[in-house]
């Protein structure tokens, strides 16, 4: 069960409201790299967690923290919209600088939300829940979480560079810090479960008899004219310790047949010429 | 530039067509764990790759391979739909077993595609390109790719279990194998760039002055009644080697203010009671 | 800031797991009538609330409660999926009754979530955040909330009828009860602000000079052959107490012009015939 | 069956075309507060109406009116786009003021529609029909309609403030007026059916035995540190006249169990560590 | 301006209600091949029509007809849902045949719409307005319309085959007939404007100086191993009468450069290794 | 199976990077008129092609070409983003002209992709695969393809007009040329199959007994006050050569019944007043 306390997890201060930056901040709320995504992802992963319950508890605790991140970012958006002109009669609206800024703002911050945060990204596209990955496989979920926190910290770092408001920089430095922790937290779960080599290939419960292992460890060069780009993935032991990486190159013609579906059936709504 | 050759990358054989399994297979084409996603993701990452060009080349080569995966899966869907009744006059349609199976099939395989694959998932929901992660940060992108291949191999393993058609099992064993390789390929890029510790926190280019480092290494227990779930993430050196993990617990009241936006402005479309 | 405690808000008991009912229950999680919607809607309304802070506090408290509803419904979905066949080798999968039920289940409960809840509706369509209404106008928001709780209670009542599992009926009777409260809670806010007549028309801050009041109180009969359906809306005082309802009927030809955009411009990408 | 006559329902005049305002106006066509939504919502409600046919007739008549609103708004968008530069060779395109305005315009008004209206909102996001609420319960539908007209009138009022074009203000004053009527029209249906108290709780056909009535009339304070915000919803008779409102406060620990799904099953695609 | 009359455009009779067929019929309402699409597409094309006003008038008249198609199909869905079990207590719900049918029905027909039509397709996916093509180019729009009516008639023909209800077959034979007319109507507009050759290439207003005409008339064989599939498109005069079709074959290596974006910039959120 | 070679299909040169034009170009990648759409549409049509295999081969070859179009357009977007300010500290960011341009750019080109192309349109809305039409009917598919290439060439022509960068104009002149070919290629398939008259009505396999032919050849005037707009579609032989076009005009009252669904059922979640 959830509870709430009245103070924000972190102080939000906006020295100079900036409606354009309000639009940018929306990416951190409703973008695929944002906080709704991680809050809901960890929440659904927790609800579906099977196995050692400590992982479930940890997921739920961090899901709860991420809800608090939405909350302070939402406040930051509203504070950046303070003073934005809502009427062409206003002084500000006649100011060419303000006019130019408003051209780059999200018009729905005025038209739809009345100067408040929305669950949308920096283009005004609503977040959709297809981005919540909760696979029932803990290692796959941890990879999804590392990815979410990695793109999240990339985003927060870019937002930090796109403002010179001291209050916003301070808030973003907190977000950057928490994303640092969460990246490592999810990787630490892999360590905790026995380490990356043991986790691979994910799922590690698939019987080897279900796998055409002769195709499991080669890099396929599909280029007609490029040499194979060599690296850790083309030679040496595989990361799961089970084989050696190697390369298949040269123009590969497929191992399968040329597909042919034959004629269309009567009653199938095709043209008669397809049935001949 | 892309080219095509006529044979499928891998042989597709369906011993007993099964329209319900055709619906399931759609998840591997148009699901978030599917092949359109990885093909397009690696393609866009390649197009945006900056830095050592070998990573770009590798991404493009594997993007190209994934397009071939869509192709043989698409053929597998069509073969599973052979013989599905397209008319209630047909013998098959009057068979109660067939009728029951068709109830669990995707009706659009008959109505919209005429017994062929569609770019949709197992619920018939079209794939949408918001799932293509190409962040411009190579480490974040690799995490996105590991996640895609992990959920992809989980899916392929589950599909393997959901059929007893020998042809389909053979094809899926190839997919499982290639996902094994690709999981490791993307992790090997991290190794190739200096290893996970050096890659963290992602992006590793964010100056430390942009980060509130006092918040970067603690696990936050947000529960009122659960003890901290201890593990690799609560003590010991952090995975980036820069600090020690620790825990902040107890009921945390926020570090910030109680938010208050004051009164609504005139002309803002609020109720007058909000302006008083 | 948010917190969590370990026990569910309400007991969840499933006497006989039913994967088809798991699919139905998803509507109460990720449907437009579901709990993600109300949790996020009240949360965003709270974050944007201006005026008397007691409304903000109330919204946040109920948003928090709704998060707990997601949590116990998510558990109910997982419990209904216990025992669903994940492999065609299983006994259950060969049982024709189970087979028929699985045809009506959500295949992604096996393929994508591994027998757990997802943030999708009963058709497997992910929830999207365009459904979060937080307009900055408290009365409009309350109407959105009454609507959400009304369709929510309709849904819960229908789900109650679609199961005969005693545990599920008990859980749904709790949801029905809370929806009863919440419908009235939001209407009570209107009362608290001065009552419905005073709230109308929403927004009540629009100056009368912005309104063509001669068009504000008539019902328009747009039918060629139906008499006006008389009722409270065709005569008597208007609900805002400012005028009398009346009717405009007979074939209305428009008050405006016949639209004509003239020729297409050069360089506009039209056909040359449109430019002549 | 539908018919059309050639003149717009209301005169559309644009004194000074403004491509940025054309973008804003799109919210009234293809936004969630817009006219496609209400036209389609009332149309689907009418098609599904059961009970006294006068409500069906009324819904269809107003659906028809709303189609006419789309029509004149669509013309208004096109007129606001007259003269927008479609080529960088044009005089206007070189004017810095025009250039700034075009930066805040919808580029698809040039690229995709050739200077005409589109079924999208002010961010260019297409309207989607998940927003059509037609529940089969007349009272719930009426609440959805009041909400649609309330957010619609909030939007029209904000648009009125965002232009100083006399023609546009005149057109919007008509929209504001019709939204006034329609808000009251739908509330009047509730009156007509016996009044709000009788309508509650929606659906009023749910037997009391399906409801855990001991949970139906209390406000739940989920905050750790905020006192209950008192108001009409915390004491006094409930709005359905069946009980007294009261409050449950203090830190509530849940009434249910701590959820535990146990181990993952073999063949379920989880990690082996989850099966131990 | 729109008007309505009370009778459906065509008689709707359902001899044997079939909830599964109700789900199928949804494709004709809310599918991409359905009636919402054509109604809205012709409506938006009419609103944006420039040039000879007779095309605008024709588009609006047929848009109006298509609204009437939605109406009778909506009624057909509701009639097919008559008698579907809404409670497990009902006799019908215990009937195994009914149970199997309901497994293949849309659960939201019970849960969300109360046995009525919804603006969704046969998978329950809501229609979205991105499918409305109104380009401002009359010839392109006509092609969009022919395509819509072609896929529409394919769908109607398949639905005809999927039912043996005489009433439904009769209604669908009317839809098939109107789609026959509308396919030809839109092609006739091309004739009316001077014929296909004159219309091509669309837009025919693009100056030849904007086109690299040396690339305008060859079929490009991109296969490594397939001979060119010869046909009307590989030789003979082009359909616009301006050139001869020919073929470019053999492995084509691109005419352009190998792309290289160089190093990532500081402050761009990339990894430091990408900046070296 | 797919392959790749290293050089772009066409040279991409950007003389003066323009982040606003990068946003516009996105429409040609991820817009409904763009290259992802055609690449995927031809690919899925090829996978589902039944009948003469030469059409399948041709579709696959052109699908492959379109993938190469995505590739060079993606490079063009990245080159247009070179030099865009990613930090407010940069010189460029302080330049008012740059500031104004960035207001009209896609913020996610900085925040999400790190100055690279994305699979989104000019509004930042991701492409979704519901736009892939592959009906199983070759003639319907060809119409879909002509439409895609027609709107595609309209778009490319408009983009040509919206830039004065010589490199971009050169690249777009190539796109315009290829769209010219592809429009005609798909129409040539119709010729190749026997010509348009023989193809109509699509599908031409629907038995005439499934069609209410008395409704197949009249234009329906649904206007109350407009005369029928005469043209090729109102008289003369129909385009399929089977009948004469004619007109039905005057106020048409429907041929069907007035719909009436009667009372709502118990247990259906309606209001009790609907059941009376």
C-alpha cells in the first residue's frame, strides 16, 4: 500500500521561469527516458517478481522513489510556466522575445493544462505504457532497468546543459546522482544472482537442446564490401564462457528456401489473377 | 545501401499449420520483444553512431541480419495460416475444433491481411517506433540492445514451449541461438570500450560537478515497515569503483519544500474560486 | 514524497485461477476506466492545483490510494494466471477445456509478462497517458473525475457479474465501494465551492462579453424528421439560473457562408488543375 | 441517415491570418477537448442508447451539431494558413517576423495538408478514438459529456484570450455559447431521470449486496504528515442520501496480505535463480 | 452544416446474433479499412479542397454518406450482441458453445460498451486519425480514396464470407455495392481532370527542374541473385508518356559516400570514448 | 535475405546545416508519407504475395531500395544537426537567430537522439505500423502503393521548396525522381494484370451475387441544397464497363428502419431507468 508525505523529495527552485525549458523538462516526466516509465516499470516488475522476495521488495522501494521524482519534476514544470502569457492582451505577449520563446513552447501548457505539467514528452506526445518492460525474467528486467536509467541519465545531463538557471541545475544534479545509483543497483542484482557470465544467455533456464548452438557464437558480416569490424565480439571466449566467438563472412546466401506461397485461395478476397 | 538475395536466412517448415500459433508468432515480428524493433533500432543507432566507425559498421551489419529475421518469421506466419477457414461454408469452419482455434486466432489475419503476416504483436497491436532507442550514447544504446535481445530470447524460448511442431521448433532454435550471440555482442562492445566499470555511470562524460555525488551511492528504503533488502547494492564498492554503497532508511521525509502554486491567474481559464 | 508499506490495501484471494478472467481484470488496471488512469489523473491534477490548497491535498491523498488499487489488482491478475499452461507438453495444455479458455486469454500474459499483470486493457492495448485530464480548472477536473469513477464503477460491477469466484467477488465489492465514495467525493468538491449552479458554465471565470449569449440556452434540433425530444433541457430555467432553456427547430440552414478556399497556390504541391 | 447543407453553421472570418493560431485552433478540432471527440462520442452513445428513446434522439441531434462545429473550425484553420510561406523563395519567408512565427507553426500544415486543417491537436498528435466514452450507462455517459464540454469551454476561453483577431473572437464566442448549453443539457438529463441523488452511485443498478458498503463513505487520508483536508466530503450526509461521510486517518497499514508469488515455474522463461 | 434523419440508410437485420461476428464487424467501423476512416478522410479533403468547387461538393456529399454507413454498421454490431451473456449466472454463460464463442468475442463489448459498437477494430484497437489522408493535392487524395475503398471492399467481401446470417449478408451486399461505386467515383475524378497520364507524376505541378529525371524511369533490381522480373514497368513508354521504362541491374553499389559523422561533441551526452 | 554495402544510394551534401530543416526532413523518414512506410509496406506485401511470383520479387526489390532511402535521409538529418547548440554556454546558443531557429527545431534531436535522425515525423510523433497496408489483394495493394508514392512525391516537392541548400535540393531531386518511377511502377502492375477496367471493382473475385448491384453505380447526393456536382462520375459508362453511372438526388430518407435497441438488460451495468 502507498502513502505520501507533504514535502518534495528534493528542493525545487526556479530562478527565472522559462516556458521553453518547461517543454524540455517534460521529456524527463513523460518521455521514454523519463520518470513515469521507471516508476511504472519497477512497480509492474515488483508485482510480477517470482523467486527471492528481496528483489521484489527492492523493486517496490525504488518504484516508490521514482513516483517522488515525477512529483518534483512536475512542480519544476509548473514553476517554469509562471508568468507565461495566457492572453495576447498581456504585456509579456507583446514582447518580441517572449513571443519567440512562446513559439518554442508547448501550446498545450496554456491550452490544456493551464500552466502545469502533463504526462507527455518534449514533443507533447503522451507517454504510453507499452514501454513498461516486466518480463517475468529478472535478468532481462534488470537489463531493461539499466537501459532506462542510462538513457535517463543521458537525458538529465543534456537538460543540465540546456539551462543556466541555478535552481534547475541543482535539481538536475540530484536526478543525475540518483540515476548513477540506480544504474549500478540493477547491475548489482546481476552480481548478486551470480554475476553476468552465469546470467547469460538470458534466460539461463532455456535447455541447450532448444538452441541451435552452432549458430550461437558467430558474428555475421552481412556486408558486400566492408571487412568484418573486429573487436571483443569476433574472437576470444564468449561472455558466458561456453564457446569461442568467431566470424562468418563473405556474401552469405541464406540457409533456407526461396519462399513461395503459391496461388491465392478462392473466397480469400484476392484478385482472380492471383488465383490462376 | 541495402541488397537482397532470394533465399531465407533459415529454413522455415511448418508441419501442421496452426492459426493460433500464427497469432503468437506475431509477437516475434511486431511485439516490443520482436524483430522489427531490433532491425530498426540497430539501423537508427548505426545512422547516428559517432566515434570509432567500427561500431557503426557492426551495428549496420546486425541491423541487416535482423531484417532477414523478419523475413523468415513472416513466412512462418503465412505457412501457419494455410488452411485456415476464410468462409463459413468451408468444411473446416464447421469443425468445432477449428472453430475453437479460430476464436483464439487474430481475426485480422483473415480480414485484413488475407492469411499473411502483419507488423503487429500477438494482440494485434501495431508496432510503433517510439520503441527505437538510439540515444547517441553508445553505452546506453548497448544496454538497450542487450535488453532487446534478452526479452527477445525470453520470448523465443516461450514460443518454443508453446508449439510441438518440429519445423517451428527448429526455426525457433535458430532464433534462440542468434539472440544468444547478440546479447553477448552488445555486452562485448562495453568490454571493447574499456569494460563496465569504465563505462559507468552512463554517460561517463558528465562532469562530476554536474552531479550531487552525496546522493549517488545510497539505496533508499522508502518502506514504512520493511527492512532494507540487503545485497550487493547496499554495501561494498560501487560498480564504478568510485565509492561505497550504503543505505538511507527510516521514514524519509522529503528534502524539499511542500509545493504551493498559489492562486490561479485571471484569464487562465480556471474557476473564479481558484483566483480568490 | 511517496512511501510504501508491505501489505495490500485489501485482501486478494483467488479460489479458482482463471486466465480468461485475468484478461478481463486487465481492463480495471490499464483500461480507460481503470486504476492507472485515476491514479495518474489525480496526481497530475494535484501537481497543477491552484487556489485553496485543501483541494490539492485531497487530490494527492486519493491519487495515493489509487496506486494501492493498482497494486492489489495486479496481484489478482497474477493469481488468476497461476497454473495456466506455459508449455504444450503440460497436462493442462492438452485438456480441451483449458485449451478453449487459453484461446480467450491474453497470449502476452504468457509470452511477454510470464504470468503477471501488464499495464494494458482487456484487449491487450497499452494504457496511454492522453487520458489524463488535468485542465487547471478545478470544476472541469472534478467532472473528469466523476466520469472516471462512474465508468470505473460500471466496469467493476460488470466484472463482478462475470466471475463466480468468491475471492474475486469480495475484492470487487471493495472496489465498487471505493468508487461509490470517490464519485461523491468529487461532486462534493463542487458543493464545497458553492454548488453546481455557481460552478456553471465551466469555466465560470469567462467574462460574459466573450460569449454569444443568444446561442447559450437553446437546444438545436438538427433532424429533418424527428420532433424535438422534450425534457428538462428544452424549457424551464437553465441550470446556471441565468436564462430559460428553449428550442430551435425546423431545418436550420447555417448562419455562416458557404466555404470557398479558391485556387491552390503555385509551389503548394497541388495539381496544376487546382491552380487554374 | 446524415445530410448536409452548404452553409457553415456559423460565419468564419479571419481578419489577419496567423499560422501559429492555426496550430492552436487544431486543439479544438483534434484535441481531447475538441469537436471530433464530442461528435463521435455522442454518435456512439446514441447508437448504443437503451431505454427511453428520447435520450437517443437528443444524443444524435447534438452529435450532428458537433459535426458542423468541426466543419467551421476546419475552415478557420485553412483561413489562418492563407499566405503562410510555402517556399523559401517567397518574400514572406525572408521576413524575420514571419520566420519566427513559422517556427511556432505546425510544419505539417505545409508539408502534409497543403495549408488545411488536420485531425490532430495543437502538438500535431492525431486524435485517437480511445477517447470516445460510450459505456451503455446513461448517467456515466452524461458525466463524460459534461466533462467533454467543460474542458471544451475551458479550451475555447483560452483560445479567445490567445487571439486579438475580431473574426476569430466572434467565432469563438459562438463556440463558448454552445458549450454553455451542452454542459447544461447533459446535466439536465440527470435531472430528467430523477436527479443526481437518485442517479448515484453510478450505476444505480448494482445491488447493494455487491458492495462492501462499510468502505463506501469514508475519505481515506493516505498522508503521513498532513491533517485531513476537511470539506463537504468528510462529514454530513452522503450525496446519495444513504449514509454519512466520515474519515479514516492515521497511517493505514493495508487490510490485505503481503503479496508473494513464490518461485517461478520451469518452462516459464525466468532465470533459474528464480526457480530455486 | 450537417443534418440527420431518423431512418438508417439501409435495413439492418440480424437473424441469429453472434458476438464473435460483432467483433469482426468492428473492423468495418474502426479498422483502417473501415467507415470512420472514409467519412473523416472525405470530410477533411472537402474542407481543404482548392480548385474547382465541384470536387469539394462531391467529397462532402460522399463524406456525409459514409457517416450513415457508420450508423447502420453500429446498429448491426449491437444487434449481434443481443443475448450475449453479461453474467456467469446466466444460462447462456454455462453453455459450452456460448462459452467458446465468448472466448473469441471482444470482452470490451461487455465490459466497456455494454453490448454496443465501439470505434475500434476487430482486435479492439481504437481507430486513430493519423489514417486520414488529406494532402491538398487532389490526385494524391483520389489515390488515397481508391485505396480506402479497395481495402474496404476486400474487407466487406471477406466479412460476407464469414457469416451465414441472411440479414448480415444482405447488409454487406449493400456495402459491397457502394464501395464499387466509390472506387470508380474517385478514379472518375482523375478522368474528369484530364486522365491518368496527365495527372502523373503526382503532383504534376512540380517543375521538371526539381527532378533528377535521369533517375525517373528505371526499375532498380536490388537483388544479388534474382533476375529482373519483367513486366509493363521494365520497358515500353512510361505511363506519363514522357520516357521509356528501362532497368538498372547488377549489384549496384551506391552513388553516394560512405557516411561518417566523426567524433561526438563535448556536452552532447555521449561516452567519452566517442569523443576521442 | 538482406545484405548491405557501405556507400549510400545517393550522395548527401549539406552546405548549411539547419536544425529546423532537420525537423522537416523527419516527415520523409517517419511521416505517413515517408520511407519507413513504403519500405515496410512493400516488404510485408512481398511476404504475403500469392499468385505470379514476379510481383513478389518486384515488391521485395523495391522494398530493399526504400530501406536505402531511409539510410540517406537519416544521414541528411544528422548533417543538418551539425553545429546545433547542445549547451546554453555555447556561443551559438546566445545568438538570437540560432535561438529562434532552435525554438522551431525538434528538442528531442538534442535530448533523445544526440543530433541524429529518429523514426518520427515532423511533429516528433513516432511512426506506427498500422500504416502498413498489405491486404493480400494485389490490386488493392497497388492502389495503396500509388497513394504512398503520390503523397511521398508531394512531400518531397514541398521539402524542395522549403530549403535553399543546394545539397539538399540535389538529394530531394533524386527522391522526387524515384517517386515518379514508383508511382508508375505500381500502376504498371495493374496494366500488367489486364488493365484498370478488368481490375475493378477490387476485389474482382467477389461474385456478383454478393453485391446489391442496383446500388453499385449511382452517385448519391446527400445535400439538402446543393445541386449534384456533375462529372465523369454521374453519367457515361462505369469504369469497369458493366453499367452506366447515374445519380440519386433529392432528400433521401433512409431505406432502413429507425433503430431501437429497447430496454437495457438487468446485470448490464446500465442505470435502472434504462431498464424500465
